[in-house]
C-alpha cells in the first residue's frame, strides 16, 4: 500500500463526489491502485475547472481512505476510486510553507516548483510527508472544552504515535466533525436560529449527521446540521426533515406537544454563508427516504 494525493475541485468535469468517489482516467490507474486500502489527501488546484481566474486555494483540504477501484461502465478507460473515512481539515494547508514543500516531488533541484509534477492529478506521497500535511491540517488551537473532549491516556515518550493513527480514530473524528459543523453554522441552530452558550462559552448547539455514521455517512459539513438538542431529537426520530431546497418538512404523525413552537414560521433552514457547506441533496434524500415519517 501507499499514500497518494488526489487533485479535486468543485466544478470538475469528472463525476466526483469527493466524500464517496473520485473519478479519474486510465493515466493514473497504477498510482491509484498502489494506494488502495490506505489514506489519501485531497488537494485543490490553483485554477478550478471552468474558471478563467486563478482562485483555487492551492491547498490540501481533506483526508479519506481509498477502499477500492471500479471501472466506469459508462466511460471507457475511466475509473472510480471508492472512498470512506472522509474528514475535512480544520484549516487548508498550502502546498508550500515558506521555502518548504510538503511534497518533495513538487520541488526541483534548484528550489523552484516542478510544474510537471504539479500537473499530475494523482501522485504518490511518502508516509512521512502525508503525516506532516495531516499535522498541519489539524493544528487548530482547541478551546478548553475541546481539549476535554480529546482527553486520552498519555503516550510514553519512547512511543511514536503518528497523527495518521489519531485521524482515523472515531473519537478524534467526532470532535473534529462537531467543531467543523459548529463553526460553519456559527454555533447557531439551523432550524430555530438559537445560539446558546453556557457559562464557560461552550456552545450548546449539537452537530447532527444527516446520514448517520452507522449508515456510512461521512464526517463532512455537507452531511451535517447544527441543531439544538431538542431539534436534534426530532430529526433523529424522523419527525422533521428537509427538502432539497432546504424547506423544513414536518411529519404528518405530528410533533409532541409544545415542540412545534420551535419551528419558525418561515420553515426554512438557516444556512452557512459558504454555499460549499450547505447540506448536500444526496444526504437530505437519504434522511427523507430512511428516517422521515412521511405517512
């Protein structure tokens, strides 16, 4: 097995759904096959597909595990990399930090950027370089309550625990997902508009998976909603759901007494300012089909 970098951006002509699949031509098959079973990191290029301006972040922005590769039945010589364990970084990581390149392959002997290597949409990366990217991506300073969430037994100094082992743990992923969703929604419930903070400044809003983890729901903001505890309870039990255009749907079975007053008259979700963080229709449909009590 090996680790790899997958280049991806919104608006790509490829049939990507980056939390679940990565679409690529035969050119990169051998490299991708070496990474099956191991972690990959996503990279957003300088110029997004179809854009006339260089507005891409030129940064690594997420990690996932490549679990399999399937041929594309509709397009000859194209393949799908199937992914699990997707997790966005706390912060994007630039490909270059001062004079240091995170990928050694991107640097020429004279210290300039190797544009030929940069042009490869799939490229292998040594484990130590992947580890450095992950450390930088999850280096956000934690609030006091988040530190408590990450309490674990101390590791002896002589034991090397790479960040890779930490990133794939469920406890780490739960904390990261909660933080990402809260930040995206500014600690505000997407249904009620309430922003509740306790005495220590800890937000009381919860991060709800739209498609739950046990049903292979990914830990991405697009599969999350910031909800108060009561609204989260209603959502998990299928008493409320949401349409693809973010309208609030109420189950005809009714909502328990006095809880319907939590639903605003507008009956629309309060969304993040960044449209890339809006709930994805794929996950909303899953909830309507599998959780919502629609009759």
